[in-house]
């Protein structure tokens, strides 16, 4: 099979004998970008190229094949000459702000005419008739109305009444807002932010010991995401029928841009120092020197710092980092509108940590798991700002404390809360000679967990750790930690203070309570 692929594959093949059965392991490394796609030669490139989707294979479509081919070189769609256009089609305010800023950068630009500067910076280019016309990048950045020639190069903003697109609201409504934003990029950014802000709320955010009021989503974060979507979108012919989309749901906001990641950047590298690649490098160069109307602030910096700034502001606001979903055809960033460190979450974190000293980054990591159920090393780094080594060490500490459990291995390691359903197996505690069937808790029932914990201390006249209590009661770690912490606070249990931060911390019953407890 490998020899029938183009290019031919040379996997590393190993044989193992496991429990009397033969296992063949074929490891196939990823091909370099200039060798993709690898296709099944008898069917040809068009019919023999596939994508893995879930547990099935899907034939690649024409746009996906085009995207792979385009990624082998630097796209130049932003330099495309637009016939019939000229300087007369540029917005006067944007043009004057742009030229003023360019001339302020040094003497080299002060003696050049407006036409020369616009040509040097590729706002204008020569067409096949050697006439000066606007480039596609110049038109999108400063054109009076670019959508007269390219109707889909715009932004659509839709607010849905439910958490699923297409599901109607309580009064049968499909949308609560449905707006198309048009114009040159600077105006689209400003208008999009204005539309979004009238569709989101302001609320209290906990910062340290105080509260501050801010938008559901930090404005700078939304601005960076919209600018990135417009500046890095695919401008090729096959993508010009698609627009940048902003989708607002009750629990999240999604911003979608045509075209996946360009260049050598991988999704896990987003937001890391030095991760930079520009699909539309001339368009971005124009935006670097294009100030917003009546403002000296430019649209973008072009230094690959946009996503880093987004992560920093979300971190400061006590919110989860965004989810990035990347394919060949689309780049999607999803912002969740929950506050990471809300009062309820902080209370929960205090319960599961049960007085153990944890760092602020570990507290944020646990809060993220509370919302998202699972976290990995990359997500922990984005969330907290720590490096990969410290992230691994802090996640290991949380697993040692049995607050999180490690799942998978290698690059697929994830951390999640332990299974909340007690197992039916029996377990013996070394040294205590106690064996007891774990109780089965029926789904939906609410057993008296306080009595269960106290009963364990009554039956075993010794100090018990959380692990030992789990073996005796069958309750999940989080439940045991909550009740033990509460009983210590009430003075019913005494904690071994010689190892307060150790998973082996033990607890002793100070006195027996009556049945009323």
C-alpha cells in the first residue's frame, strides 16, 4: 500500500507479540509541506486525496487541494491589479492619514509624490496595460466601497437566541441580530465592534480581592480577533465567495475566517513568541501604517503579537483562553463568555484543594477544568502564561494531590477531574487490614456523604488519608475533600499538620457525634 502512494511512503514498521497475538505497528511521519498531499496513485490526485475526519476518511474537495498547493509559495492575491480603479476610488480621510504617517517615518519618503509613495507601498500596481490601478490589498484597506467589486469580502454578524445555530428561540425567532458590515477594513473593524458591543453585556469581574466592571468579552480581544480574521483571510479566487463571520451565542462567540493557517505555524504554536506568518504580507504592510479615522492608532502591528495580546488580556480578565479550530478551509476562534474565576468556581476550587497550598496558575488551571472538563499542557500555558516545563510540573503536582488525573501519554496527555462514579471493585488499605465493598451510588440519588465519611472513622480507629477514605467509602476524591475540609473547619476532624500539602495528609476523628449529625 505504501508503494502505491505518491510520494511513496517509507513507514517505520515494528512487530510485537502481546498475550500470544501479533501486533504490527506502522509509524508514518508527516510529510513536509512541499510534498503534500500524499495521494493514492491509482486514483490520481483529484480522486485519491483524503482527509481524516473523526473515524472516517473524506475525499478532499477542490478548495482544500488548492489551499495545499498555494501554501507551497507566498500568495500574491493582495497584489492583484483591479481593473478600472485608481486613486480616485480611495477614501480621502484614510488616504491622507496614511500618507501623513508614511512621511513622518523619515526623509526617504518626504520628497516622493503621493503617486510614488502609493506605488512603492503597493497600494497601486501596474496592470497588463502598464496603467496604474489599485491593488486588491490597497482597495480593501482604503477603498471607498470595496464591496462594489467584491460583495463577499465583508463581515456578517449574527446573534443566535440559543447555543446551536438554526435552533429557534422561545418565540420562534432564528436571529436576534443579523448585520452585514461593509467598507474598507478600518471602517469594518470599528463598525463590527460597535455591533458586537450592543449585543453583549457588561458584568462584574473578580480581580484579586476586588471587582471591576467590563464587557463580557474584552474589547481589545475582539478587536485583535476581527483584525486577524480580515488581514489573514484567504483572498484567492476560490475563497472570495466567503465572508468573515462573527457568530454570537448565549455561551460563546465564534469568529470564522476563510482559509486555514498559512506557513509553518501549527495550531499549538499560536500565541507563542516568534510564531509569525503572513498570508497577505503587502495588505498587512499597508495596515501597519494605516491609522484609524480620527485616531493615531494603526490597524495592526504586523509583528505576530495579536494572539499573544489576546491571551494576555483574557488572562488579566480572569477568562479562559480561546479555542482555535483550524482546517485547510477555515480558521475559527471561539471565546467562552464565562468568567474563569467566578465566585462559584473559586468556592469549588477551595473545596477540591482542601487547604493545600496551590499557585495562582494552578488555581486558574482547575477553574478551566471546571468549565471545560479537560486541559493539556498547551492549554495550560495559554491560560496561565507559564512555560511548558513549569506547566508540566504544576499539572503533576495536581495529579499527585489526586485533584486531577492524567489521561493518555506523550503529546496526547490530558488532565481531567477523576471519575465521579465510584467503582464497584473491592480495595484493601495496606497496613489497616480493612476491606469493604464500595457502595454503588445510583444516578440521581443523594446519599448522606457526611455520615458516610464519619462512619469510616468510626469503624477504623486510626488516622485516615483521602486515598484511604476513598477506598473505604467508594466516594470520589472531590466529595471526600469537600466533607473532610468542612469537618476540619467544624472541629470534628483534626488534620495532621506535619504534612499539610502532601497527598498522604491524614485526619483523625476528635470526638464521636450523635446520630443527629
